[in-house]
C-alpha cells in the first residue's frame, strides 16, 4: 500500500532527503515564510524505511540549473521565486 509523506527542505542550494525505496515526488511545494522551510510531498510504500538519499536542489530565478535534475515545482517567497529540482538518488 502507498501513502503520502511530507518532507521539509530548507531554502539552500542543495539538501538530502531520505525516502523509502521507490518514492515518487509530487509536484507540489509550499513555503512557510516564518520558518523559511519548503514542504515537499512524495508517494511512498507504507511501512518502508527511509534508505534512499535524494538530492534536492533549490534554485532562485536567474541562477544556473542543476544537471541532470527534474523540476518538481516553484513557489513564491515574498519577492523571490524558488524552483525545486530532484537531482535523483545519491
């Protein structure tokens, strides 16, 4: 059975998110201005333990994009727009 988990991602160039094997990130991201944290959701296998390290990039508009990486979504943070990319399993 699958379920949806929520992951916190700091607004920084790159971070590691630990997920169960086979996790599939969903393209919805939200930012909480008070904490400067992005929230990212993923479909995961229920009961599986987090063992995969996914490299997640947060890129500001106009900055170089990571290669290779797949776009997960963008979010407005005041006057900034952050674009979040999945760099795959590390």
